[in-house]
């Protein structure tokens, strides 16, 4: 058992648990065979410069889990009945929302009963995300991270670079600061928004002004703004970027692209209060599709990635042990509000 290079003395994980994880990983990888003798507590302690107490605790847990069994007078052996554990996945989201749930459940559907997925939320905080990673290094087979971070970027980057590149999948956004060649299922926010809007030129051309409602207090990728402005310049279209939909007068001939659901609700409410009609007097595009937007106000036009496909792709990469960078589809879905 080549344990020494996998024991991290600086880790928050106790050494005896690191030994347990290493033994199980070696069995699952075929390095240790069922029925094979493992060194005694004293032999392992001396071989890897670990205390006898550490190895004794590890072996006690391994016996309890049914990983090893003792044969009187002969030593410890890998149990023939031990079954490889399920794939363990740590999933780190920036927030919970309808489309995050779509990603989560579609990933679970692909992985099926072969995996256990533990979901945590880091709330855009790089320090929280970094701590979650640090505390769980070595405990999971895969780390699937949604790297939308607004603070604590240094702590996040340091932790991310401690994940082995073959065990990391970045979700929704690629991270250039990660040094390894990890997997990713991502959006290219600037290019995606620009191309999606160009696909709706025929609808947008009937409006005199295009307004992006980009809330400053919520960490949406700034690339969305860049792609929006680039589209408007290419269309020679009057445009503005505001923080709240209430900041822009509701003038007929104006189209809005809103990111937050609260701004979507406020805009619909204002339109009705002013006896204006969506898709005729006021144009409306919402960001990220949900089932409700398909039926709300006879249908809300959206620009959106395929969230279910994103989850499915990540699940497939885990099952097939792939390490690729895959651009997830992004599109304009035409409905009555534009």
C-alpha cells in the first residue's frame, strides 16, 4: 500500500481516516485484491512512519466496514465479500434555484444508484467554497464545482488547485486560474448572449431601445454585459444597462432583458398597470428558462442554456471517467413576450 504520498499532515482530515480512504481507493482501483493479506498494524506503522494508534484506529474502522477481516495467527486480509462503494461526488453550487435543481436532478438521473451526491451551497463566497473543498479533500471520487465567486477568490483558487485534475469537473463556468487539465461543462457567457440575441434580430429590430437589467448586488457574470453591449453596437441600437427595472421609464418601443425573477415580475406588473402589451408595446426577454416562463403571460421569451443537458453531461463524464471541456448549448427561445 503506497500510503505515504497520500497522507497530508496539514489536512483537517485525521490521518487514520486518510488511511481508511486510501485502502478503499486501492481496492476499488484494483491495486489491492480481495483475499490479499495486508501488513499488520506494527508493519504498517513502521513502513509509513505513522503512529501505531493511527493505524490501529484505521484498521478498526476498516474491520467495522467489512473491508478487512482478521484471521487468527495469520493477520489481516481484504475481505472477499467487500463490495466496491458507490461513486462519491461533492457538488458545490453558488445558490439554489429552479435551474440549479434541473442540473442536480438530471445529474442524479444519469448516475443512478451508482453514486452518492452530496450538495452544498457556497453563496458566491470563495472562502466558504474553499473551506468545503479543503475539509473534503480525499473523501470524494469527484468534485463538481460551480465557480461563480464574488469574494474570497484567492482562498477559492488555492483550494481548487488542491483537487487532483482528474477528479475535478467545473460546471457552468470555466476557470482559467485552475492549473490542471480538468473536465468542464460550461457556458461562454459573452459569446453565448451575443449569438443568442443575434438569432432574434428580426424580433428585436422593431424596438427603438434595448435595456439590460443587471443587478449589481447579485453576482452574475460581467461577460453578460459585455456580450449585450457588443450585440447592441453591431445592431447600432440604442441601449442601456441599469441595476433595477424601476430605474427605466416604461416607454413603448423599449425591449428589456432581465436577469432576476423579481425584475421580471415588476416589469410584467408595470406593463399591465400602464395598459401596455408585451410583445407589442414592450419587449421582454428573461434569462434562464423555467417551466413557469413557458406559460406565464402567454409565454416569456428567454435566453438560456440547457440546464438538464448540463447535468446529464456532467453525470456522463463522471461515469465514463472523461476529462473534456464541453460547451453547453445556449439559445433564444421565442415566445409571445418579444
